[in-house]
């Protein structure tokens, strides 16, 4: 009798809030550890390696810089995204599944650049699920705040400073047809036009209200096959702030606990998730670490935890 070796996953802490206006998400990786993320995954039978936290510059909380296309903290953001890219790529090279623990969502420009590079090297298609209240597809020219956590999708699609768009070895790192938005409900006017013009498939909260999470996820996951690398980028503000107050850019009307559980369980049912971001957990804004604990609960579901034995 042969047994399947356990899935090897690596936790990569990226304690940076350089892309955000509010401090605190830099403490997110350790809040997730306090909530027992590693032991919870090990209890599911995974081979868990915690690589610790990456090191880098702190958030200087600088003003918008006209020399940096009106963005805040651009040098720091470039450092962190490159560090994340390199760390995620190293875990792929070691035959392990990377789980990037943010930090704010600007870090996904680094992790997904490495994911795109890996998918190309494996000859696979890429599917990115962006679970978020925000579309994060502003460009430096259109960003109303200058906060870099509002532009990572644009970076991945080839818009923005050279250092942020070229990490994967190709520009753009991903194609619009690779993206799927789930749960967005705070989208700027320019972002609305970008999503429409680029033909990105988006299921905002109205679509989820009308279709239900089950049907929305059926459509999001349609077409996945063995030649697809599935990446999930999970922002804590995907969840309704009534259940997840510990995040920096709260927007009312997000996914309920049951909607979020169904979303994660349906992703797990595909058996094809091969990389993950968990970002924007901000314990400075939380209540007794409840958001980190909820996020750990949902990540367990992403890896197959269920009420009954799955088919």
C-alpha cells in the first residue's frame, strides 16, 4: 500500500505596511502565528515550514512624492515586493507551496510575479483569484491616495514603475484573462473603466447577492484543469467588518462567514490551489485577535477542512 506524501507548504512572513496609510498590517504575520496558523495546517496533515519573517525598511509614512509618480513610500515598496518575489520563487524551487503572510496587499505584486514566473517555467496557465473589497487596479496617475496597496493589480498587468512591473521576467506578469475578482465593493471610477476595458471577470457583492456565492464560484472556477496554476490572494477586507474588524480599509457589506466558508471550500474542492497570499490582517485595529483567528479558520477550509469527509 502506497501513501501520498504530505503537501509541503512554506509560510513566508512579509511584515510591511509600506503600501498602506494606516500602520499595523506589518504585525499581521505574527498575529496569524499567534492564531496558530502553522499548527492548524500541520493538523490537517501538511508538512509546514515556517521560514520566519523577511527583513526590510519600516513604513516612513511619507507624503506623496512627485518624483515617484505621486506614490508614497515607493523605494520601500520596491524593496519589499522584490524580497517577497525572491522568497516565493525560492520556495517553488525547493518544491514547496508558498504561503505569503502580509503585510498589506502591495506585496502581492511580488508574490504573484514569482507565481507567474513559476507557471511559465512549468508550462501552465495561470488563474488568480483576488478576494478583496477593493480592485487595487489604480495606476500611479489615477490613484486618489498614492498608497501603493491600491495599485498591485495594475502593476501585474504592466502599469506602474518599472521595478514593480518587471519582476517576473516578462511585462506584463499576467494577462487580464487570468484575473478573477470576488467580493469587490469599493472601486474608483478609473478602476471601473480599467476592469471593463481589460475584460477582467469580476463578481462584486451585487453579483454575489444576485447569483449566490455558489454560482459565482462555479463561474470563477470554471475551466480549471491540470494545466492550470491556481493562486489565491486573500485580503482580510474581503470579509464583512462586522466579523473581521482587524483590517485597515474596512468596507461594509462584505462576505459573511458562511459565504466566505463556501468560497474557500469550493476552492479546496478543485484540489488545484498551488500558492496563496494572506494579507491586510491588522491586529492594531482588531479585537482580541479575532480577525486573525477567523482568517486561520478560513485558510484551514482552503486546505480541505470540512464538516464531513469530502468526496
